[in-house]
C-alpha cells in the first residue's frame, strides 16, 4: 500500500529537516514572545493575562510538537518495549491536546478500557498526539473528537474519530507522503509519516475512513 522510503530518499529528507525545523519552530516562538511582551504591560486585566498565558502555553506545546515530529522522523530510536497501560497513554494524550481543543471549540468524548500491552509509551504517545492534533485542526469551527477502545479477539482496537472537514480518496492515498500537507505555512506534512512508521514498527495496523465534509475515523489495531 504505502511504499517505504528508500535510504537515499531518506537522507535527502533528513538534510531538509535541519533547515525546516528552525523555520517551523520560529512561528510559535514569535507568537509567545508577542504575548510575553503584552503581559509585561502593567494595565493588563487579569482575564486577558490568563488568556495570553493559555495561548502562550499552547504555542509552546506546538513548538514542542513540531520538534517531536521532526526528531522522530530524522532520528528513529530503538524503542524500549515494556508493559504499559494504553488507557494511561490515551489519558495523557487528552491532557496535552485539551488546550488546543478548547481553542477550536472541540468537545472531546472518550471511553477507555484499561489494557496492558507490550509497547513503547513515548512512541504511541507521539502517534496519538499527531492523529488527534490533525483531528482538531480539521475542525476549525468546532466539533467532536471521540476516542474509544475495545478488545476484539487478540487485538486491542482504538478508534479516533472527528467531525471535521474529512478527506477525499485522493487525499487519503497521499497521507504519509513526506511534506504532504493541506495546511500551507502551518503544516509540516511530517506528522502522518511519523505515525505510519511508528505503528508499523510496533506491529500496529491503521485503517482510515473519511469523506469530504463527513469527518475522519482512524482505527488502530494493536496485538495483545
Ligand atoms: P500536517 O498536519 O502538518 O499538515 P500531517 O502529516 O499530520 O501533516 O497530515 C497531512 C495532511 O493529512 C493534513 O495536512 C491534512 O490535509 C490531512 N489530514 C490528516 N488528518 C486529517 C483529519 N483527521 N481530517 C482531515 N484531514 C486530515
Ligand atoms: Mg499534523
């Protein structure tokens, strides 16, 4: 289905990364700097100050996310496989993306079972963050992000769906192509590359259902 990048292509991509990463991270840093300067004024009302702080924090998260996306792509690490509870990983994901969801008026619904599997917490975390961040970004005027889990035979199934803009078949096919992004300046086009690589390394399968204007569903199956 999706061709693996051959080594020379990969090297070329990695050399682009160093220059892209500084450019990408500069945007959120500029925004944070602006808010900090505004907060430095004496006559700012408390509510405004809180709002600037919240926005600054989510921009810092964004800078962090961008670096994470690039690093995981440029420098794959040997994943430490250990016993983890998927429920904890998902709860943490929700904790991290809630500010972004609030900014976009996205309501998160969830229903998780505890499930112990052998995997890598950081890498899974990164995948869930990339997927849910895309979901929220697909709902600029609000909507619902729902995440639920269930056990099915010898698999643990995680379903992440949004009520966002959705994708055409052509767009779905291009998912995971390096630098493919419909977000212009705001996108890196590396999130899904990372997601597919990590899931494949962790023996997880990903299915995507999506239709324009009808939202998107990611179904992730992991071996128990
Ligand atoms: P980026 O988010 O930086 O654009 P990604 O690799 O994360 O890069 O995603 C690539 C593209 O896939 C996005 O630009 C978007 O067009 C599409 N996409 C991914 N997830 C969704 C989603 N849940 N709903 C609609 N489009 C999506
Ligand atoms: Mg993304």
